[in-house]
C-alpha cells in the first residue's frame, strides 16, 4: 500500500491543530510561542492510525498570512488535503489563498472539514455550507466531500476517519526511482544522538549508513539512524515523512531550506526556466524584472522575472519565465513552486521547473535580448526606455536602472536628464516615470472613472479610497498619490474625498426624484424587513440607477441583494444599543422579538452590523462592537 501524507490548510483559528489532536492525540503546536499566541507558526507533524491499520503522516501547516512560506514548505509530498473551515466564519481571505496555492502546486485531492459545528446555530451553519459550495464551485474542490465536525464534542470525527481511509486506499504508490532527495524543514539536536533533520522524502529511498550530500554547501554526511512516525527503520521510501539522525555534521552547518541527496551531482543554480500559471485576480500580471518571492521546497528565495517570448504574462494566463535568483538553489526538473509578490505579500503564480540549470535565454527568443543588443550598440537611452516601459512597476528608481544596466551613476544621470527635458520621462519624488507608462496609467484611471460615472451618474465621483484600492495592484500608496497629482493638471478633479474626471457633472432630474420617493416609501412600508433590489427596480424604470445613488445616503445595502431604509437601520442600531445597555448582551431571537421581524431579516441586519463593527458576535449572542459603543 502507498505511503500517505495528509496536509491541513485553512484560515487562522479555524481549528486545524485542535482537529488533528482529536484525530491523533498529538499536539502539533510545540513551541511556547505557538501555544501562547494560539496559532501555528511552524510546521507541526503527527501521524494517524486508520481503522484499516494503515498509518499516515499529517502535516499541520500554519494558517496565518505571515506564515504562508511555512505552509508551502509543508506541501511537497502531500497526497490529500483537509481544507478546514470554521462553521461560524466560512471561507476567509487566507482560505482562498491556501486554495490557490494548493491548486498551483498540483494538489487535486481534498476533503472539506467544517469545524466547530456544535457551537453555531443550525440555520447559520446551513448558510455557511451553501456559501462554501458557491465559492468553491469553480475550483478543484467543487465536488469534494464535506464533513461536519466538532473536535471538542467528537461530532463527525469517525466519519472523517472513514473518509480519510477511503482516500488513502485510492492513492497510487510513488515511483521510487531517482536519487533520494529530502528538503529539510526542521533541524534540531537530540542529546546523545546529535543532529536530526526532518522532511518528506521526495524521490528514491534512503538507508542507514548511507552517505548524503548537503546543498548548497555540498558538505558530506552519513545517515546514522532513520525514523518514520517515531519508529526506527532501516530505510525510508519516497513519500514518507522522515527523521534522519546525521553523523559528521553539526546543527549550525545545516538549516531549514537545505537539500539532502544521495547524489553528489545535484547542481546549484542562480536561474531557472519555468512554466507558470498567473492567478486571474493578479492585476498587472508578471512583467520584466518584477521582484518576487520564490517558494520552493522548504526555501524562500528572492528572484527577478524575465518573461520568455512575450513582454509579460497576464492575469489568468500561462507562460514561460526565466527566474534570476538572488541565492542559489538545488532543485530538479518538474519540481513545483509558488511565486508571491515582494511587497505587499500575496500569491501571484505557481508552476513547475522545466530546466533546473539553464543558460540565459537558452530556450526561447525574448524581448530582453533585443535590449541587450541595443546596449552593446551603445543605445543606452533606448534600453532605459525599454526597461521602464516593460517592467510591471511603472515608477523606476535610479538604483534599479544601475543594477539592470550595469552602469554607473555618472553615465546614467546625463541620459536621464536629457530624456526628462525631451518629455520622454517624468521625474517625480518616488522615481522616474516613462511618458508612455504615465499615459497607460492615465488611460487606465480614465477608464475606471468613466465606468464609475456611467454606473453612478448621480454621484460626484469615485471615493478616493476606492480609487486607491483599484490602483494598488499597479502602484504603491505613495506612487498613487504622485499619479493623482500629475493627473490633476488636466485630467481629474478632487473634492470631499472623491475623484472625478474634470468634465463630469452630476445631474438629477424630476423623474429620478420621483423614483427616489417611490423607493424610500416602499422601504419605509417594509420596516425591518429588508427588500430585494430587484423588487425595487420594478417600481420605476429609473429605480436601478437611483437606488445605487442612494447607497450610503438614505439607503443601506445589507448585502449585494438586500437593502434597508437608512432611518430604519439607524433606529435598529439605537434599539440594540438600548437593549444591550440594559441586558449586557442580545441573541438573534431577542432582536427578532424586539423588531417583530423574521429570523432571516434579523440575521441579515445583525450580520451587516457585525461587519460594520456596530455589534460583535460572541458564541450565540452579541455585544456592542467598537463602533456601536
């Protein structure tokens, strides 16, 4: 039977570690810091004996965004993933990022584990399950089994064990061919034994007494002892979680991220030829010389991207890259990896290695080759323009040009000064901006604002924060401010924390005023019962655009579908504040009785108040939130 390794994934505090303890009796939060903070920081390991006597390894990976690199380190060799979701919270941002990472790493076998089900109202649980299925409809988890559990009461644990066993019997045996290779994820010393490392054996097998080579240092060591699931064995095979007691090497000579291999010919490299898939939501895609974080094996290495054969790889697209690394790595063809943005950190792409030790641009003709040729011919200004226009970040600092071109400031500065005087480049306090790049940004901004004006004809303009949010995928905060300043010369105007095209003016005619009165009358009649937008649209042909204009003014959008009159909502807030002041807390039933509304209506209103921090949910009741006090 195949060796099985199970991984967990999910948002912080959704119960991964507690679930594993319920399944195995093993506490995977081992450090005092993890226990103090109540979150997994490093990888946790356990094993599970299934009813069929098969023992499987479990890797408990961190859920917090700051520890994503530790999560990725635990995924090589994973056969099955338990996606853990809190029944009270549903899918969260880190849950989505974990799904993206798992998919990009080629994992396709999942079980969805709903946790803490005995702590939530059954109606809320059903809404959460429905939302989970809806959000996962277009992912590899669309048909995954969903098991409802509670690690404290024991609900669903036996069912989960049965499902894990069912999946374990379907896993195919890994190929044992190739030189044994292990990515080190932990290093420690055991008194009387010396240096011990752990990791998942990716290829081949390792035997006691066998020599291994450490990369990138290329130090030679010997296997003194092997453990698999805390049991001494003579050899370990591909796919097994393994602990190796090593001879002739100290703990300070080996670190997490290093690679151990039977082969002494594994090659360290400064660059990789890869094929990637860029996530659809990554605005701007991946361009020339983007600085990214490469997560591969148990390492995180900074790298620069060079698209091969194209100028850039757009959102949702596949393509070839050459990665220029800032540190050497020892990897093999077909190893999978994740790319994350440098700052702010978020997952942008993933893929597999096609050539683990390429020459520069050996596989394909690329645009950068033309730039290098231009440099050889002395056309430094053309190379500067090419670099500034083709890299994803529009603003370019002088030091980036020096690093890329390999020229000193005394050679670079006169050319930049000339390009600024000619109008080809704009000099700003956050860097240089090619005129062509500024025009693209200005066109993009005009498209955003024009679409906003068309959709919201009765609003002065787009809220500045929304505009900034829409541009954050392209620019840093300070760069957005500089762009707005540049555009205010002739393209945009700004007032009351809103931004608009200079030629846009709000008009409100008598027909729209009539529609406004119909909407507000209908909402007032419904009182505490939220109304679907579609029902309001039937009141007047102008109702749709008028209702959008009233959002945040006299109407509150509880969800994308349901709305409530602003006066009614304000009245509800006052009633809740009064009730909680008197009774210290309030349940959903209390609010329903207080407003004489349905359970569904009450839930819609209270959940919106939770999001606005007017109220705060604690177990099955609510107290006042920060904005409700």
